[in-house]
């Protein structure tokens, strides 16, 4: 029985990880790497941009967080774009938008110009790419979705291990304008991965015209009404009435607030503790080690049904809270590095497992709408993550209170999930 079970497991894995499945996985991996790399790179560039354009850290943080808001707004329309053009075409276009937007950033002469470019070009490209790549991955993998999701999220490891020290080197050598231009060149590469992937079936077909004999004005009204009705149906507003949606959203809100704040301000936090810019970038890279193992830590257990996904979400959230609450009291290199590794481990587990939990609670067919609405409604988390740490630092002169608040947030976000477990609705 054990041999048969292992053989069946291997056959299922081989079936899902075929050539097209691997290309889809590579596409999702590269989009995640691009997303994390852009945010982490902007965090490294934050002090330089502040010195160049303004004396207030929170103003620069708001400029970057505006991009995060546009990511979420664009995510809401991902279902409409997917229905009209197909996910693959939109992912290719979105990755190109990110690169073009970063090419325009060095031309800016004020922080407002940077905010507009990030919000209008870079943000929408990131938002559409992330939603559609995750939804495509979820539809392509079934039995091994936890493993596939974990592998795709290891793209963040690349952003943590490579982008932070790479951009710091670019910054020291070429200045912030040259560093941003080189970053743009790197961000064009995911388009190739999207070109290699193939959709199993088209997402949009032209409707059959049944009103050829009607008056032109009548036909126009019918078409407008039909398009409006289809748009509302595609947006899937009814998903907002489901308790399970709010369970997933609450968990994602907590990790997104923490992740935005950490990506933007952790380097500045380390420098305020007395670490040099180079040492700060190196410590941040240590989180990539934890992030790598966290992506696949629970996958074998969840895929085989040995442990419930909701249980692993609770464990990861509590570990994340611990890694942040202890930060104000630790100053030496070793302890800070250990906490950074723990942060990477727990945050990557949460991102991976929440995607799996979304599919479990809401179903395969509603993944795009679920990810879209979670992104759109979660924009407040990104706004707070960009504004609150900088404002607290400008007010108190320290990031200690910020990290305590960040540590409490993931634990509080678990409340709907715990209620669902107690009432057996999850």
C-alpha cells in the first residue's frame, strides 16, 4: 500500500508539473520576484530619495505607498481584463509596464513626479501581473498547489538576497538615477517567462449577435446593457457576502500591512540602530534564507492532508508577531539577523498558505475575483504601511513603537479565522 501510494503521488506530481505547468510556475515565480524586487529596491532607495527631494521621511513613504494603492486598484479590474484579453496577454503587458515606468523615474525632478509615475504606470503593472499569475497558477495545479505556490513565492527570495545588495551597489556606484535605470532593465525580463506559458483555453469569446434586425439605437442600448451586466458578473460582488472571504482577507490584511512597512523601512530601522548601509542591506538579505525555507515548509504536510491549512496559518502568524515585537530590544548583529531570518520564514509561509486557504475556502473558479477583491480592499494596509512608520519616526525619533504595532497586527488579524474554526465554518 505504501509503495502504491508513493507511486500515485509521483504520478500526480509529474502530471501537474508538465512542460506547460513548469512554464506557468516560472511565470508566477518571475512576477513575484519582480514585485518584491521593486518594493525592496524602493526601500533601499528611500534615504537617497528623501535627501534629494524632501526632508521628511513620511513624504517619501507616501510617494511609494501611492504606488501600492494603484496596485490594489488595478487588481480589482484584473477579472475584466482577463475576461476580455486572456491572462497571458495581460501578464506580458503588465510586466512591460513595470519596466517602462522605472525607466521614466530617473527623469523626475520632484517627489510628485515620482509618485505619479509609480501610481500610473508601475503600480497597475504590478497589480494586474500579481493577481493573474496567482490565479493562473491556482487553476493549473490541484493536488500539489501548496508546493507550486511555495515555489512561486521563492521569487521573493531573489528579491531579498539579490535586489537589496544589488541596488545598494548600483546606488553607491551610479547614484539613485542610474540605480533605478538598471533596476528597470532587470524588471523587463519576466515578460519572457509569460511568453513561454500557454493558456489552456481562451477566456473571452465574442457574443453571438441576436439583434441584427433591430434599430441601431436599440442595438447600442442592448450592447451597453449587456456589457454592464457582464462586467458586474465578472467582478463577482457576491463574494463579499461570504464569511470565508473575510477570513482570508483579514489574514492577508495583517501580512500586507507588515510586509509593506518592513520592505520600506527595515533598512532605515537598521541604520537608526547604528548599522551601516552595507551592513543593513546584508542583514536584510538574511531574511531570504528564512523566506526560502518558509515557502515550502508546510507544503508536504498540507498537500498530503496531514495538517489543516488554517492551522499552519495560525502558527505562521504568531511566529511573525514574535519576530517583530522583539525587534526594539535587540541591537547586536547576531540577534537582529536571527529575527530577520524568522521574519522571512514566517512571512513567506503566510503568503503561500493564504493563497492555498483562499482556494480551499472560495473555490478554484473564483480565484481571480477573490485575489482581486482582497487586493483592492487591502489597499488601506499598504497606505498605513507606507505612512505610519515614517510618521511615528518623525514624531518619536525611533522605530520601536512602529515594530510593536507591526507585531500585534498579524495576531489580531487571526480573530476571524479563530472564530471560523470554533464555529466550524472554516
